[in-house]
C-alpha cells in the first residue's frame, strides 16, 4: 500500500476505535425504576444518543447538543445543532432546555449524560451576571492566546452556570451516569467539555490569573464575578456529587493503539510517542522531525520501516492572518524541519474531521512537498509565519478532507519512515 494510502488507513482506524456505535453500548447502565432522561453535549453527542437509542430497552426522552453538521437522526432524543468553537444562542437555548428537563426528577430516575469534546462551547450558559457576548469574546481571545485546553476550560467553568459540576447538581437527587469520550491530554474528566458532571479542583482565583497571564482584557462585571464566592464550582468531596458515575468510554490512547495495530499489519514497526503531547504546534513539529531523522539515520529509537504515532492537543498562538488549524500548522512546521528528507511521509489531523474552524481534518506530507511548493511559488516559511497552513496544503492539493466523523479523541499524527517490503 502506498504510504499516503496507509496514512489515511491509520487515521481511519483511529477514528473507528472511538466510534460511539462501538464504544457506548458496553457501558450503558441498567434501566431505573423511574424515568430515563438523556442529555449531552459535544461533537459526538448525537451519534452517542443514537447508539443509546439502538441498545436501550424502555422509554427515553432527552436533548443533546452537537456542532453544526454533526447531527444524526434520533427518534426519542432531540438533537440541537449549535456553534463551535465559539458558542452561540442556539447552544444557550439548548443548555436552558437541558436544565428544564432536569427539574423535578426523583431518586428513582436516571440521567444518562453523554459528553464529548466540544461540549464546552456547545453547552454554553453564562453565569447570571455575565453577558453572553462578553463570554464569547473571552472565549475567542483564549482560543487565539496559546492557552492550553485545561487553562481555557478553567476559565469557562467559572463563567458558567452549567459547567464544572453544576449540571450534576441540577439533576440531584436523580442518579447521574455520564459516558465520556475524551479529547483532552491526560483524559482528565474535569477538563473534558469543562466537566459538567465532575467536581472541579480549579478555582475562580486561578481563572482570573489565567486571564491576566494571557493579557486578556475583560469587563469589570467579569472581574467582580470571579472575585465573588458565588462563582466557585463544587469541589471534590461535595456530597451532592457522591452518587455521580463518570465513565470514560473512548480515549486517545485507544485510538492510537488501533492505528499502531494497523501499521504493524502493513509491515511497519509502530511506536506510540504519547497520547498527551502539548505545546506550540510548530515546535512540536521540530521535535517529531528530530525523532524521524534519528530513525532514518541511526535506527534509533527503532529501525525503519516504522510508524511514529502520537496524539494530544497542540496549540497555536495566532499572530498572522492566514487560515490555520493546528494540524496544518504542525505539518507545515514538520515540512520545514525535514527539508525534503527522503522516505518520510506524514499525516496530522483532528479526529473530529475538522481542523480548528476549517473544512478539512488535516493534511498530508510527502518527501517532495517542499519541492512542489517551490515549483508553485509557495513560500512555506512565510506562510507558517502567517499561520496559513491551510493555504499551503490547499494549494498543493494535500488537504485531508473527511467531513464530520461524529466522534473526537483529539489530534492524530503519524509519520512513516522507510517503506515496508510488501508496499
């Protein structure tokens, strides 16, 4: 199989391992004596709800919110589409609708909560003193600042009426079972979708410090709120959360392992570099390039043919005006670091099928990428400075376009070095 085709196959294997149809049914709880209410948020929420409907014995009702274009048909659970990565009014209406569904539940009832990446933006309901427009502005600046996902979600939780464990409080005294598809480095349940049913170890003071560290200007109302004790989230040990069950049903590492198995079947020795790699995308690319060069030159840390596989969530500090996406930025940085090294191919993509806000999942890199770019008068380094990885790979016809995958276990990167004998 040609290396570009194998790279696509590795990505497909990673995505399939996190398919809601595969990972949700084994974790469904027993039906309660009372009602079952299904709620949820995230890029996989609709697909997760469909999986529940297909395997649940008994009546269901509920509402989940997913990103525009990520919906699937459901017969008993209402699916609402809303804005991501910036929240919008549709998401706020959905959040209010979810809270309304939780009113008046009893201890005999079950709340089945379906959470996946993207839920922080999609399940957006500002705390009472916070204007929705102010929260959206803060979210936009955080996304551009280079802050990591844990820092961003710390702020989101403390500006929210529903995140950071507050959703579980609204469901009390009903039993809450949350099924989670992880999209964050380290699989921290309190960070995924800002942990709406998880006790929050972070503080309002930490949220204020993050805003100051990244020089994000906020209105006086936001500062006053973060200094108000009422802004604090429920903490670990809160008895109101004692009966909440949060279960990871799919993780980035599981998807990386599936890709590694596929690479081995094709004759490439797989090496998973890690599932929680963070940092500036272009700097992570330099490190990956160094490892690839070491393999090619010295057979260290393993001999070619091999596949270096990694996950996590890189960041991009936006300084240019180009069309980016952290995976396209990573791959453009990798191209410049490798400088056309022979027999090295790579793919970097987001497992949700959307790289940032663009229409591609990511892109592919070949040994001749920079040569073809030069022939097309593309200045790779200038485009990287302008955060225009999308423009670079689009001009070469090397974007990876999959459409929404309706799951999300974060970024996927694979680098093939050498060629297997039966390629």
